[in-house]
């Protein structure tokens, strides 16, 4: 079993930055790839960024456009998402994802609100 806990969400103004963190616990040595996803009401969940077990960013959502970075620290069992130049369209619940031993794990999510 793996547990994921996100932190760092909040209310920011357009153009500002925010860093989200995901802390993994449990059988962390079994975790492979990890990712951040986001979802807004009425929309499907979409990929924000994906990172390999070794800490190599692999994929970003088209909307990222170079504004976000994802980093992983396996010694601390964390994956961070640094988001810069936020816009109101980035308002969403951001959730951490991990794959471990063929199973998918999700955090509860953290809400990001970007005001104009």
C-alpha cells in the first residue's frame, strides 16, 4: 500500500507562483512513475506532469507551456510541482498519482485557485 498526501494549494493572483508537494508513505520503495493531475468541475481529469522513478520529467500537459516544473526526491519520498505564471485557467484540484506494483494510487488533492 502507498499513501499520497498533497500540500501547498491555495489562493494566488494571476501571474504568481505556487509550489505543490506530494509526500508518499507506506511501501515507497515499490513506487515507479509519479505524476500530477488536475481536475475542474465538469471537466475530465488531465495530466499536468509526469516523472519517472529516476526523476526524469517525461510528459507535460499542453497547457503547461514551459511554466511548470516537476521534481522528485526519492530520499524524501516527495514530488514537487512548481507552477509559475499562473492564470485563472489553472484553477483546479491538483492530485498526486503514483504507480506501484501495477496498482494506481491517488492523493486526495489540493485546491489551487487563481484569481484574475
